[in-house]
C-alpha cells in the first residue's frame, strides 16, 4: 500500500455519482430503527435465559395478550433460546397500558410509550394498546447476541411518532401477492412501526377483490387471482391486531382497464380483450354516464363495507384527457355543459366524494385531483414532487406524501432516506405525458423552490408512504424490493427530522435486515432461490457478482417490457434475470467502501483483507465465464462481471503499484463505471442513455475511486518530490 497523504478529495466525486458515502461508525449501540425520540443507553444487560414472566398493570385485552405471545415467539427466534412463558423464570416484563384507546386504528391512535430495561427486566408503560405494540417492537431491537448468550441491552426510552400516518403501498394489481406474502409484510411493518398498509387493489392489469354485486370483476378481470371477501376481512383483522390500518385503493376514473374489461358499457372508449398494453394504461370510465356513476357508487359502497378504515383511496391519477375528448358523445356533452377535462374530473371527484361521505368515509386520491377545485376535506397523496404537497396544503387539504418514496425506482435506501416529507424537493417522477401536461421535468430530489411551505401547511401533512408499484416485481421479489428500504423509510416517517445521518443508517440497516430475516423476512432466501435457478451448476460465481452489483435505477430496468413499462399479468413474463435478483443495497460494497476509507485513514491492518476481496472479485470473472458455458442464462451478466474484474484490478494496482503504467486502464474502467451510473441517474438520463448489459451497476466503484485517487495523489507527491511534472 503506498503511503497516501489525502483521501478526502475523493468524497465530492463519490457524492457526484449519487452513491452514498459511508464513513466508519462503531456499532457499540443496538440498531434501533426507527430511532426513538429520546433514548439513553445504560450500562448492564438482562440475560435472556429462561421464560418471559409478564406482570400486567392497568388495561389488558385479547389484542395485548396476542401481542405478548408474538413478542415471546420473536424473542425466542432472535435469541435462539426457548423463552416460552412458564419455564424457568427469566425475563420479567412489566406492562402498564394506561388506558383503552377509543381512537385505536385511527390517525389519532395513541402510540406513545416509555421503556426501561435493566438487569431486573423490562418495564413498558404506554398511553394505549398501540403504544404497547410499538414498545414491544423496540424491545426486540434491544436483543443482542453476546458470546455468553443473548441479552437485552439496558436502555431508557421515551418515544412517540413524528407522523401519525406511516404507510406502505403495495400494488397487488400489476402482480398479485398472496395473503401469506401480505401477512408477512404486515409483520415486518409491525416490527418497524409502519401503521398503514395501502393496498392498490385495482388497476389496468387486474381487479383483486371479490365483488358480490359485480361478480364479473373477479370472473373476467382478475385472472383468478383475487381475495375473497372473507379473506379481506381476515387480512384487515390480521393488520388490526398489529396496530396497522388497511387503506384500500380502487383506482378510477383512469387506470380502470380491468374493471372496464368486465363492464365495458361504462368505458369512455371501447375496451376489449386481449389486453393491449397501450389500452391498459389509458382506458377510463365515462364520467358523464349516470349508469357508470351508479356502477361506481355500488362498487365503492360494497368495498367500503369490507374495509372499515375511515379513509378510502379512489386513485384519480393519470387520466388521459383524450379518452374523453376522443369520444364525440362525451365531447358534445362537455361542450353543452361547459366542462373542460379538468372540471369534468372534478365533477366526478365531487360525486365520488359525496358517495363515500354517505358511507362515512373520507375520500383520498392522487395529486392530479388538484387540477380543478374539489372539497378541501379530500386527502391528497402527493407523488409527482413536493410542489404538489405545497399546492394541496395551501388549498387546505390534508396530505400524505409518497413523492420521494417510490421503491420501484430501485434507488438505494439512502437516496430515499435523505428526502423528508416536508422538504421542498421535486422527484422527477412524472412519466412522459404527465410531465408535459402537469409539471416541468425535475431532476431526482432536486430542490424545488415552488414547494416551500409555511408551518400551517406543514401541519396539514399527516404523514407519508413508501410505495412499491409491481410492474416488474413478482411475489418472489417482494421482500427483496421492500426490505430493508421500507425500514429506512419507517425511520424517516417516525423519527425526528433531524435524524438524517446516512452513515448511521448504513451501519444499522444490515443489522435490522438480519433481524427481520430471523423473524420471517424472505429477502435473502428468495434471492438465493432465484440465483440457484439461474445458475444450477454452481451458484457461487453469480452470488459473488450480485453481492456487489445493484440494478440500474429510475425505471431503466423496466425497459424489458417496452416503453410503456407495463406488463399484463395475464401474460406474465419471467422476472428471473440477474437484475431482478440484485439488491439495491449491498452490504459488502458498503463495507468495502468503509474499509477503504479506514485503510486510507491509517488502519493499514485492513489492507490484506481489502486485497483478498479485490482478488476474489477479479478472479470471479474467469469462474463466471466457465459457468456461462454450462448455464447460458447467466451469459448476459458477463460484461458486468468483466467490468467488476477490471475495477478490482484497478483497486489492486492502486494498492500495489507505485508506478503509473496501470493508470490508463484504471481510469478507463472507472470512466465506464461512472458512465453506467450516470445512465440511470435520473429518468431523463434513462430516456436518452443506453444501459449497461445485464442492467447491473458495479457498487464497488466508490471504493475503487477512493483507492485510485489516493494513489494518484501519492504518486504526484512522489513525482513532484523527484522534480517530475
Ligand atoms: C401514480 O404513480 N400514478 C400514482
């Protein structure tokens, strides 16, 4: 390793590439996520040796008993010990639920709790049952596995959420997700204190709930993949036991192709099978038809009977105006009654609002609803940038923010984490037509002065949602695409706005993910199965490559389905390529970068291990090429593997070679890698740039850049010392 005088100068370059910079952080504390409001780690631990003895004070209920039973099972799974009650006395858990909560499962539910753990056990005091659930989730994150056995770290915590609405949107229309998959997500949500599951239950590709009133919906528009009414009730109850509300979304008047396939008489333009991807994204209901409006009234009434939450999401996004203006009868009606397409949608919105109000429901919809005046009580979900959060709150609407939190953009966790729901940021999300119609194209998460808000506006933001649209997410990929990024966003939505340290996030995220996996999360297991299918002869070379590569970003990978980024589920295409398996956040790459910086800062003991990792990545290429001869389906990753080898060689050269002969190859490899990151650094870039073969990005790039730049600086010091310029 050359003596390297300076490494700080690489940091701006690393940030320019949009890759988070991780600095070393000692893991002396338990990985709490979300971070509590106040939290003091104490000395001492409580050993987890025997059963859990629960002492109740105050209120007790079946919901709380079930929560404690789940807690005990989870504690056993985390600690590896049988901690069933009744055994040898071990941990004493004192629970004091101060009062029942009339607002349980509303946005006012009482989630505040206080938790103290010490050598004598744990004391949890909560304002209501939801607070007990949140406190138990924290308690599980205090479990530490020490050499002498599992313990609970001693701590004093006083905690409550910043936002009352902390959601996760799962699109079950594009790809259906089984009940088991959804229940697993609800478990993960409970563990990370997310409290709203927003189910996107209907879209162009499928309608997913049994309707007794309109059975053709499941018969014609679900491909046999839907939830029965009994299953819906079961799922709602499963969520409720975890202090989680389910908010359903049935998207109209646009995004309604599936619905209209079943009932074509209500469509603005002819709708017919087989699914035509262009029609799937366009078809809209005819809002001028009283029969169509009665159909929607009947459907929403029936669905409101299944989903007890106060909020009911009706979509309202991305309506294509020419679906209406292209129909001469609708056009004539609009002219006669003096409507534009915007005011026609507002008329439809008003009617739906009134229908839902009769069922006691608060209407919620996407930010396109703001295009014409609508009742201020309608909750707006902003997705196209925070200027829509600002516009909605200025007009008096309560707002839930999902702009900045679209997990299907396949950005690393840190990119979403640094966006606060109240930040004046654009997110560059609008797809082509919407961008032209409604918003200037914004670079991802760039400052948008039009989105500045007053404190009164801030107070109208009820919370935020992470969203996973599933055009290219099958059930097998669900856990990997949601977690651990949803945990990072759970912290963004729960913890103080000042909790923003990306380095701390990077340190805690793998620990939290490992715990979630011990408690049922399937991300690693599902990826392992997918890799084994792709490379049945020997999975190791592919696994090595994918341990340090991530998928291209900002919908660049969606190009496999063509420009419309739509795939009808009736015609499922395989989602089993390497980029479908690759994770957005690779711990090995993050740790490599951290270790490089440490090494350059003087921890020379890390050099041998860095070299070993670089040699492994370099030599992996030959192994992968051999494998590709036997398993041709891995052939498409060979260019990514070759680049990994070149980058690894550049890193080794930078560590080993004082001369400059290697420099040209290293710079060329880095230029290729940087170009690959730039090609999907924004949606604009995606539209104009060819993507790397295999849609994979080399995540070791920041570490290699640091090594090469450090070698370059040290080399120039040597050369200058020798009088060479
Ligand atoms: C949306 O992404 N169209 C809400």
